[in-house]
């Protein structure tokens, strides 16, 4: 029953090699924050938000 065994190449990788996925996550999170900030700024300039008065 080898259903739950890990692939062989996973065991040979160093454990500190998490940079590429983490970097992609940081880029996606940054883009999401910038998109929300830009949307908020546009809504505030258009007068769609109550605090923009």
C-alpha cells in the first residue's frame, strides 16, 4: 500500500528551497492590494464612498 508515499524527488530536494513559490505568492498578494487600493481611490474620486465628501 504505497498510496500515501512521497515522490522520490521530493525527498532529495533541500528543505530551504521555498523561494520561488513564496516569491510568486508575494507578487500576487501585492498586486491584489494595489488593485484594491486603486479601486478604492477611483470610487472615492467618483463620490461613491461616504468618506470622500
